[in-house]
C-alpha cells in the first residue's frame, strides 16, 4: 500500500511526521499508592529502567517480575522541534495501556483514560516547548473483575485458561506533529451494489475558517491508476461524501470495481489533503477495500458468494513478551502460519490486537473476528466500563476490511446468568444494537458459544474428541438449537425465551487437542500421542464439514499459551506436527 510505513502504529491513518517513543523509560513500582500524593509527577526516584511497550511482567521489559503490582510509574524525556511546534500541534498517542492511565507533561496534568484495549490520545501542545520536555505516566491496574481483562489472571498463580496479568503500557507510545487545521478521523463504508464508497470525515479547524475556503481533496487510486479525485468545501467540522469507483483501473479494464476476498485481497489507496488557497495544510494516507459481508438465511456471504469460514482461535501471546508482539515481523509470521495451515481466518480471542496485525490481515486476505476482552462481574460499573471501551474498539477498527464479525461476549463471561436473568439479557441486546448502530455492515455474535439472545450468527463450542461421536451429537440439531439443556450441548444455545430463527450456525470452538508430553499442563479433552494427532484432527474436522447446517468452524488453537498446551504450534512458533498435513485436512 502507498501509505505503508514499517512499524507505523496506525496504518489506516498515516501522517509522515511522527516519532516512536518505544524504548527505555524510567520506571518505579508504587505498591503503597503514595506517588500521586507525593507528587511523583514532578520528581520520582526511578527504581529501574523498563523497555516500553513491554510490561514489567515480561522478560522483554528487562524486569520480568510476574507478581502483581497495582500501581506503576513511567518517565522519559521528549525532545521537540521548535519550528515544527510553531506550525503544528503535538499529539501523544497510546495504542494500549492497562488500565487506568494518567499523564503529566512537565509537571502539569494532561489527562487520563480508562481501559486497556483501545487507542487514546492527548493534545499536549499547551504543556510543551522547544527542546527537552518530560513525560510522566501513572498506570493503575487492580485485580478487579469489573475491568474488561480477558484471559489475565486475578489470582496469584495461573489457573485453567487464565494467564499472567498485563499491567501498564503494553502497546506502542508515539508522538506526531499534527497540523492545527487537520483531518481527525474518517469512516469508510464500501457499497459494492452501487460501486461507490461512502465517506464520513471529521476535522479540527477554527470555526471562522470553515467558510468554504478550506477544501478536502480526496484521491482514490488502484495499483497506481487514478480512480476518483474529489474536492469538497468544508463548511463545518464534518462532512459526508460518496465516491464513485467506476474508474479505469488498468489500460485494459474500465469501470471495474475490484472486490476484496481471501483469494484476492484487493485494496484501494486513498489520500486526503486539506487545501487552502492552493496550499496543502494536512495530508493523510489510507486505504480501503470493496467487500460486503452479509447473511442470507442460514448462509454467510462474502460479496454475494457463499463463505465457508475455516478459522483458528488465536490468543496472541509470546513467550518473552506475553500480550505484546515482539515486533511487526512476529505479527506477519503468525498470519503466514495461519494461511500455511489452510485456515482462511482467525478468531482473535479475548484480545484487541495491535492494529498492525489487522493491516497485514487486510493485505494478505485473512478474515478476522473482532472480540472484546471480558469482564467477570455484572454491575453498573462493569457495564459502563465495558460499553465505553467496546464503543472505542468498534470505532477504531471499523475501516479494516479483514474484520467480518464482531463478538462482544464469550461463553457468558461477565453475564453469568444470561440464560434466565432479564437484566443480563437486556444488556446483551443493548450491546448488539449499539454495535449495529455503529456498524450496520457486519454480523454481531452476542455471546459466543452458547446462551445467545439476539444474534446474527449462532455459535457452538464442542470439544468432543472423537469424530463419530461429534457427528452423532451434531445430528440433534433441534435439541442443540434450543433454550433448554440438552445432552448434546455443553450449554443451551439460546437464553431462556429466545429461539432459533434460521441464522447461520458455526462451531466456533472445537478440537483443543493436546499432544502427550511429560510435563503436566492444561488442555481440553484427552491428550493424544503425537502419531495419533493428525487422524484425530481429521476425524473431528470431517464431522463438522459433513454436518449440513454448519457454515464454518474455529479450531482451538494456533499456539500454546503458557500452561495451555493445545496449539498447533508451541509458544516459540514451532509446529508440533506436519503443517502441510493440517493444511490438507482444512482444504479437503
């Protein structure tokens, strides 16, 4: 893509003038929670260095302390160019910090953010000057079940499928010089029926400049060929534009729209410029794809064609850096491994991944289910925190064509009594409708695995380890797809009072086959000998593919995660069996 910059943390909204702040920061634990009262934001005695964005629990951070410390502090210097500051604002971005983050700049409070999954930003222009400046960050992360925490443990040791906690800055921190009159964000919605792109854009500009003198230039190209160029007068701080894409995309093809799919992940480049009197005030590079995900009866369609989803569950953990990818190449390598194993998509489980992962899925044609990290209580504070952060996640990742499904809840985590409690059912309905309001273009699964309320796709989790037994269980469709307990399902597919209405059905967790080894570890079902693994995998996968009402599956899982050893690969990304044989099973 024309806008691609290696390691750039926001690949769908690219400005050239930026600086990564990853690297060595000063660091201190604040177990007594006295730092704010003692004004550590003006001066604190750093205990040790830390390598950001790796959390102190990881070896890559340089600390490697897995015990829980509820409050941590960071500090680093920031050198700024005075000439650039005269023409631009200085924006500080955090791609992810877990959980309550406060920022001080040169001893002055700059702002705060709650949440672990989504990007947040601060305009620090009024607080900085030319030359050396100081950033101080305080992060508080309690073992609270009210926080959306996903697979992070809240006990002293790992247990079942919960792993070492993730505290503090865990994604890239970066700074950009952004023009004072600038594009803030865009929302790109493809419309393949009408061969056009619907664009919504938001701007930062003084009101007195929004009088028609500012123009938004939008340039769409495909493979270097011009498709559309549009100029729009900016009369207010937002605008809506429809771009006709029936342009000439090659010397021999005219009025053709290129559709994105796993087989052909065609991407258009789009460049935005804000102009005034012939001068360019701001330039942003991006991209989009023309693709449509839809549901027709019991089928999922991509661009009007039947889509059979061969997914693998991916939790995104690494041995020395846990939830933080070691680098961009590690993300690319995981995507390449998924494709080599014969899968066409991932269910990114209980994690909102680094946005560079989504970029490479867009480029390589890998489908993604976007899932939220779960909280584990049901009360007003939890509902508010979950709703706010989920809204941020959906808005942040809306433009990525690889995302084909939203999954806010998993296995009734955070909604433990959704089967028969109306207030919890109401909450899932509210999140479903909120998500559809923000994004009417994608299916939403309200509670992956079981006890669905309103849901565009019905998903089942079944870890039956024998192919014939699994096939026999799945044959009892009517009993499985009900709101009553059944011997053929782990839990009812529907919450009480809800009924199957012909939606597509996918087994979104199965397998979990752990290969027999000496050390005790957690897996699902019976562990198998290495020589028996492929035959077992083939039998259970065949059972799913031979069940006529299913339109896809998701195997557990891509890699081992700490004590959970049921990955096709171990945490070091070494495949345990024959990758080509796994691919053949998936492509049969």
